[in-house]
C-alpha cells in the first residue's frame, strides 16, 4: 500500500472514533434532532447583556466567584460592596443586574434572564 492509500485508510478509521468521543457532527446538515441543548454551566448564574453578550457566575466558598466567559474562566475575589476583581477585571453584581469590565471589553445592561 502506498503512502496515499495508507493515509486514506487511517482517516477512514479515525473519523468514526473522533465522532464517537466528542460532540463532533460529521453530517453537516444536522441529525434531525431539534431539542435545544442547555449550555449553562452547572451551579452558575447566567447574565445576558447588551449586544448579545453573556457570561456566567458561580459562587465559591470564601466570598469569591468564578467568572465564565466564552473564551476563558477566572476567579474573582470579593472586594468592597458587591464588587469582585482580579487584576483589571471587575464585576459588580446588584441583585439580578450586573456590569463587567474586562478591558478592553465591557458588558453593560446585564441581567439574569426571566425564568420561562
């Protein structure tokens, strides 16, 4: 078997294995399953913000919180009042509302979505 044939055989064997151990969809037109997937991390509160932005906050022991953004996660320590910080990142929570500064990005108009 030449190198090209060997690569084709390896790809043919690897594709089903990759699809079975991940959320990879090999068929690009969907599975026909129309159920909505809940993407909220466990034990976290979702905040939806202006501009379609969103983040999640999980309360930790000792008053700190775990901030979950689409591209990263980090621990914020409790500061004065309802403020949590880590370096330049600052989160202020006021009941169901929140504001997040993650320079150069700001998240404004953030609210816990109504249940329903």
